[in-house]
C-alpha cells in the first residue's frame, strides 16, 4: 500500500520535474555557456576564445581558468557608442512598432470580437493565415513591393500621390512596415481573446447607467482589455528588440539593430566573447519588461478573484 | 374582475395615467415573435412582476423598457411619452442585471457611483449619495473592496445600490435573486419589498419563480408565448385564474372537465358537482373546474352536507415537511392532488397508499374556467 503511494508520489514528482529539466537542459546550460564565452577573450584558435574549460587540468587548472575570466567584453559594450546606439535603435524600433501595432491591432481585434459569432472563427483564421507562408518569403515579397520600381511606387504614381518613385527600401520606414506586418497576428490574437470574453452585459450596464457608447469604450472596454494589451505588447516588443531578419533585409546599412550587430560580431569579426556579451546584456535588458508583466498579471489575478 | 378590491384599483389607475404603458407592442427576432401585440399598464409606485416560463418573452419586455431592444410594432410610453427613440443611456430607468454585470475593474464604490459620475455630479454629492446607498443595502465599510472579494449576496446588494443611485423612475430587476441560495433568497425578497415601499419607486421584476412573484409583487402579469395571459394581484391570480393554463402554471391544480346542466350544477366524469358560481356560463357550456390541493379534504368516511364527495384510492404520498401531497386515484382513473397539513407532531401520515378514501370540497372551493 505504502510502496504504491510512494510510486505514485514519484510519478507526480517526475511530472513536476519535467518542465524544470527541460529548462535546465535547453535554457540554463546554453545560457551558462554563452555567459562563460562572454567572460572570455578572443583568440586565434578553435574555438576562437580563451580560456577553454578543461576538466583534465584538475583543481589548479580550474583556478587558472577562473583567473583568466574577465569582463572586458562588457566594458567594451558600455564604452563603444556603436553598441549603445545599436541597443537604443532596437529599443526605439521595438517601442514605436509596438505602438503602431496597438493602434492597428486594437481596432481589428475589436471588430473581430464584435462581429457575428458565426464569422469569428473565419476572422481568426484570416489573421493566422499568413503563417502558412514562410516568413522569409513574405519578407522577400515586401522587398518586391517596396523597391524603386515596385508595387507601392507603381500604385502611388498612378494615383498621382507622388511624381517620382520614392525610396522605401533600405530605410527605417521599411523596417516598420515589415515589423508591423509580421507581428500583427501576435498583437491581434491576445487582444481579441481579451475583448471576446468580455461580458456583453457590462456594456449594457454602462449604457443603462447613462454612459454613451464612446465613453463606455474608455471606461469599461479599454480598462478590461488591458491584460490583452499587455500580453500583445510584450509578445511583440520582446522579439522585435532582438529582430534580425527584417532589418537585415528591409533596413538600411547605416543603422543596425542589436541583432545585426550581434550577427556581425559573431560571423564577420569572429569575436565570440563580444557577441556573447551582447546576447547576455540583451537578455538582462528584456528581463525587465517580462518581470513587470509578471507583476501586472499577478495583480490582475488577485484583483479578479 | 368582479372583485371589490380590484375594482377600486381599476378606478385608482384610471384617475391618473399609468407610469409605463405598452401599446400593442410586437417584437420579432427574424420571423420569430417574442412579443405579440401586447398591451400592459404599470402604475406609479407599483411593484410589478412579469412571470412566465422561460422563453415567454418576459425578459424581452424588460429589455425593451430599458432600451436594449426596440419594438417591431407598437409604442412604449413612459409618463405618457413615447420612449421608442430614446437611447438606453438617456432613459430615466435603471436595470439590475441577472448576472449583476458589476464592473470587475472598479471597487464597490466605483461601481455604485458609476451612474452619478455620468451626470457630472459634484464630488461631494457623489460621496454623499454613495454613502447613502451603502447604508441602504447595509454595505457600510465595503466601499473600497474589489468586486472579486465579495460574496454572492454582497454582489447582489452592490448591483441593487448601483441601479438605485440615479433614483430611476422605474427600476428593472431581471431575475435579481436567481443566483442566491434559497434561504438568502427568501430573506432578500422581504428586503426588496421593504426597500420598494420606502423608496416608493416603481419596480418591475422579471422572474420565473412564481413564489417570488407572489411574495414581492403588487400585481403579476402571467406571460406565455409572448402574450399576457392574466394581469392581477397575486391572490386573484391564484384564487381566480382566468384560464386552465394559468391555473395549471400557478401553483398546483386538479382540473375537471364538465358541462353546465340546466340546474346550474356541473356534469362531469366524477358525477354531478355543485359549484358556487358558474360565472355566467349557460347550461350546455363546456367548462373546467380548477381545484387547488389545499382546498380539498380527505376522509375515510363519506362526509355529509353541502359538499362534493368523490371516492378514490390513495396512490402516492409526497411528504414535504409542513404538508403532504396525496395523489388520489378517482373512479375515472384520473389523479386528484390533495394537500394536507401535517398538524400532528409525530409526522405520522394520515393515510397510507392504497387506502380507500373520500375526497370532498365545498361548492365554492373551485373556479369554473372557460378556456
């Protein structure tokens, strides 16, 4: 009887342990490796950094290994304007894109949530549909649209909005277009989920108490959809900060987002320690909004109970 | 409508125009008619109940009064004015929703003051009225609580306070007590009545619970299939139903079919029955006699006197504590429901199943119905 209970206990523990095991193997261990590389020095060797951790060297080897670690790469990051500018650029693009995404995504999600019930699965489908085409192909399609003799200039000139073809590609505008286009589903879906489950009788109650429709939106709908706004904003903001493909393909060469800088350090300069330091700093930087979101959710949960 | 009290009320109603008047109102959703050519008057200060089975249109009627639905045909008058075109947020009526529809992101105070804030009331006025409302529903000290921290009964009172703070001409209550447990519901019914009397506000309540409607309301409109079957004070609805449907829907009733004879009695499968009042039915008319279970007596011997007596066998007994329901199988195989108070302290049944008994009732116990 008791052995059976014990076995069940072990089973339960294993189930709880699995996600932690997953995190340790696929997140913590790689992170520690990256962290270790960020504390190393570049070297013309394979791998291209020292010191290399060698268990065979024993205790003395370990001591020597620790003394060779340094924060030089991090010092470089904070002193060289290129990196700071890269970080700033990434945060700026992510912040502005997130605001644009909210401005475009909210009306879409609102319209979806207010559409007849029967249409809603179809509308959700329409939002998700772009995922069925490869992300890269979609970005290449934007190159086609935005280039000098592309579709956009064609249409604008035919409509006599502009007389000479404008340069869309290789600019921040192109990055914003690409980012907003690519991340829209990630903004719309959490917003839709928040708006869709809102009790319609709350809107009727507000109307009943003397609230015109536009005011009901500000006093009831918007505050109640804030968890969806937070989820959507984070779901977009965090990956956009680290975005590499979109700025690389659509953006100009004079501005670099942090993802591009990292790529350059790693592949062009073969400076693994600096590349790793960039990655570690980025993670720490992004941890702040995530922690903020966690706090927000915690409070929302407590308030809603 | 021959009753004296009712005539007085009719007279009082005719002296001043009703507060709410439905004039031949029809509401169709697509091709389905939820309300059909319904006319109804509700007087100022009345506690009025809309009672009926689910899907009878009572909630639609209430929502039309609140402005959430517009009539397909007909007019709704409030104080003699057509309110058909008035938006919900501009109507001087407030509603207490079935699910309460409290704003989860606001505190108790935020919820209660919501209506006043839409009228640009001053800060001092708002806090004064909120305090007054909190006292009214006995929630002093709860103003800062979040809705999530309240019990069901407390939420119900917040919803009530929120719908009363604007001092509406009519308060609409959509199944206001349905979410409460039985004991709390019974207490709250009396609180609602007291509140209504104190505020002298017109209350219109929608309920499917006939006991609730009987207890709280001054008048009840019994509805079925989008029509009003009968409008009357609760005792009249119960004692003088105007149709078999109402007699059967409200409380319990045994209905006996028969024909009025030349001598003014009623010929039925149970024999010749004496009735006190044929209500204008002429000889040869087919009528139905509705008998309430508590107005019928059961005895082991045949009773003498001016009574209708019919033999039968006890078929089933349902013990309910205060009373027991006896189902008595009569000579024509029909069942008659009889309620007997369990006055003996031991809880011993007066009769057993399969006992041969006589059921009897005085001529004035039943109601003669034509439809």
